C-alpha cells in the first residue's frame, strides 16, 4: 500500500479487492515448490489431479501400480537395485499415469465439447516434451499425459484450449475470445501452468 493512505482507506481498498485477493491466495496455495530429483523411495510424493500421494515401494513377483489408501503402491522384483530398479519404477508409474490420464482426459474433453457445441474426434495421450496438447484435421485431440498431475481446473484449461482450436486453428483474437467465453479466468489457469508446468513429471 502507498505510505500516504490512512487506515480507513486501506481497509476500504482491501474490502473492494477482497475477491481478487482470495483468488491470489488460492493460486499461491496451489503453486508447486521446486523439488529435489526423485530417488523413487518410499515416502516420496507424486501428484495426481492436483493432490500429492506418497510412494510405497514393495517387493513382489507381480509388478504393477495401485493407488490405494492414499498411496502409490509400486511392486518391483526382489534383487532389483540401482538404475535398473529406478527405471522399472518410472516405467510402471508412467504406464499408470498414461492409462488414467487417457480415461480422465477423454471424460473431460467429451464433457466440454458437448457444452461448447464442437465436434470432437478421438482423444489420445502423447509423451510431449514441449507442449500440452495438439489437435488435428480429423478433429482428434492429443494431450500430454503429464497434465493429469495438475489440479482439475488446470486440466480443463488445457482441454478447453485444444477444443477452441477445433474452431480457430490459430491464436487469433477470435480464439482467445472463445476461450474466455468458456473459461473467464483462463489467464489465472494459464499462469499456473506457466509457473508449475516444468514440475509436472516423474523426474
């Protein structure tokens, strides 16, 4: 606040800006914090739909991943160690995320496409490194499976962004107008992704 404002003026300004302040507080609570490189040991946190779940590494003949009781249970063969063990855990988690991302992203894309009145083709997931999604002439949409780690409102931003491209194939004024029509707070969601996008991953 400017130093010359009196207490009454400050209080009035806070009241008038209360909605904006609340959105900024909510945004900052969601911001992910830089983390050390993963070691793939029990107790580490991995996000799914914006919520963190602890890893539980178990030994077992049957490999696989289960999300239960608030934990990712990952089974690896006995005797596997070092880089081989880490690679096995990453491969299994990646497969789990891809499968669950595909299910969730298809669900959200179909829901929003119906609400927006756009014709949607097949929805798939890809291992993009530098983008969150893309759409094609056959009206198919492919999305980065890593977005499944983000909160649902960020997932919806990526989904609706691509659905808008089914009607507007560039980032013209008409595109942003359409996006703003369906997501009035898209700038907040876009900013969240800009700040946090690099932290969505298994590394």
